C-alpha cells in the first residue's frame, strides 16, 4: 500500500474503508454509551435517589411538637 491514496489499488482502498468504518463504529458505540451513562446519572440525581450526593438538598431535621404547658402561670384562668 502506497502512502498516497491516489495510487492505491482497489483492494487497498476497500481495506482502508473497512478499517475506517470499523473505527467509526467503535467510536460511535463509545460515544453513545458515554451519553447514556451521563443521562442515567442525571436522571438518578434529579429524582433524589442519591442521598449523599455533594449537591443533594439537605432535608430539615424532624421538628418535635412543643410540650404542653404545665405551669399555672401560663394557663388561662378558669371561666365561671
């Protein structure tokens, strides 16, 4: 096979195109799988399934109800 493509035989040209098509397919599969991976990660993070992600929203601590007033100074006087 010559370095200059104009001097290639038909067999050389066919072999070159087959190798190039094979590389293109491999790169296409790699690119598609990376896009699918990033999309999947994005969907999982946006649905809130990952709790310890660095930018996950912090859920507020549970608030306990206020205790009932026991002292007579805070209660209303009995009505008659």
